[in-house]
């Protein structure tokens, strides 16, 4: 994600049966599971009665979401229960937050009946199973971070926070201000801790534990941190600095273990540059990958791991076929290989390339195709845990999403 010089089975977070809690806008709390194309809301308290509502969720041929109330399981003592079966079709590129209210009528005596809101469709999207955001919207060196946060808060759930420097105390003081502002805007802080754990040669500091403890003690609002971004393209870094796969993985896992020990509910996130043995002869990012990188050692123990592959890179890397269709095929190949090496419970980060270069402009229609491609992956792959677009502000050689046309920005803001 951090660039160098060239620089559910449909819905997310539901593998088999997973549990979560959501608070509806009208104050009711419910728990839910997702399995086999059905989304179940159970233990819903309706006028003191516990019921289970089952929704059918699927993806249409055009990528649209088909969402309907399928059945209601009420206690046997109920004389009557009725519910709507109105299908809702929501086109991702138009409006994912389209609101539709599903109501349930319960009657336990002829003279007593209750109509209760079971589910509001917009709640499904407000409480997304995966988290969407843009890269570097609260980062030193990429314009005014306060302005970037304000601008992206309308659509980005993630505030990617990084402060320059090497001193843990100074970094923490700067990060704290950004964390405070992010939470005020309703965003999830994702703090970049590379400089806390790794020196200029990307070797783990000998006193990394002390450095992290110093940093975290100065973060007064550490309880609101959503995730920590520990290292970028660790495999490319290892090759560049001559580290063995085992050494690199060991260093990264030590950092991960410390974060999880101190902040057990905070996610750890990293990015791999390439992802598989059979790609070792490809030089998409300018280097070969040795056969033992993943087969022998696997990925580090990140909660979420992504990989870099952008359509804009294709011309830079000498692909004979630089078409968008070929990009999609290549991306699929990398993604499938990445999944082969995921640990149990490990999820992926989608990183759409939302920047352009002066030599490689992308039309509105092509942005729409890219958006639809990634949106479909988000909706259909339960192993996707986050979507982080690269990138919001412009930087050397790259025109960020912020500085693209209004039509292009609106496409990605609809995520």
C-alpha cells in the first residue's frame, strides 16, 4: 500500500456461522448469524416476545443485492404472525444505503396484536461487516491532515493515522490529536506503527517492547484504536535488505504478538507485495519471489492482510496486455494464491487502486468497472475484512482520489 519510487458466502465477516450485535436506530438490539445465503436475526425482543426473523440475501447477475424477509419463527403460543415478503434490489453503484423497513405483526390474543419494525435495510449498510476507508487521510506529508479527515469523514470509516518522526513519545502526542479528531468524526483510527517497531533498515528494534510501551502509555485514547498497520510489503522489504523469510516473519510476528498482548481487541494489519510460489518468475513489482516464501513459512499472524496490485502499475511492469480485462484475470490469480496461505480466521484487505498518473489516466467508465469489480469481491467473499482505497491525497507521481474529477470521486465514495 505504501508505494515505492514507481510509486456473503456473499457478505463479509460471516464465515459459516458468526455472531455479532447491532443496535437499530429505534433502539432494539438483536443478534444475528449468516449462513448459506440466509441472514438470521434472533432473540429480537418484540413486545416482550423473543422471535427469529430470517432474511434471504443473494447477489443478482448484475451485481445487485437481493434482500427479502423470508420467514419469521415465533413462539408456538402465537396465534398469528405475518410479515412482508417485499424484495428489495439495491444496485451497489447507485446507493448502498437505500432504506427499506421490514415489519412483523404478532398476535397472541384476538384483541392484542403488535406491529414491530424487525429490520431497516439501511442499518445493514450502516453496520457493514467489512470496513471501508481510504489510505493516508490522516498522515503527515500528504497535505493538511485535518482537511483530509474532514473531507473523507463523509464516506470513509477509517482514519489512517501516521505521524513523522522516530521518537515514540513525540509520535504518540501527534497521533493522539489525530485519533481524537477521527473519533469526533465517527471514524475508526488505524495507526501506522512501522517506525515504532522497525528501524531505517526495517530490522526490529532491540528495544521494540519498550518503544511500544512508551508510545501506548502516551496515547490517552488508546481504547478507541480500531487497527494497527505494522509494516508494508514486508516480503519486498526482506528481499531488498537480504533477510530470510524466516527472519522477516519472526520479526513481524514479535511485533504482532506484543500489540495483541497489550491491545487484544485491536486488529493488526499488513500488506504483502506478492503472494505465491507459482508467481516467482513474474516480476510485477520488479523482483522474483523464491519458492519457499509462503509454502514453507506462510504469512505472519496479521488479523488482516492485503496485497498490492493496481491497474495503473501494468504499463510500468511491461505487461504485453495492459487491458482492464487482463488486470482482472491477474488480480484473481494473485487473490486465489493469497487465500491458499491464509491462517484460520485470517481475513484479507482489498486495496483498490484509486490513483492515476499523468501517463495513465483512467476514464469514468473504467473507474466504474474497477469499482464494480472490487465491490463484487467485497460482497461475495466472506474472507474480506476491510477495503482501503489507495489513495486519497496526491503525492509524487500519483494523482490521488481527492484531486480526481467529481464524477470519479463519487464512484468510490459510494463504497
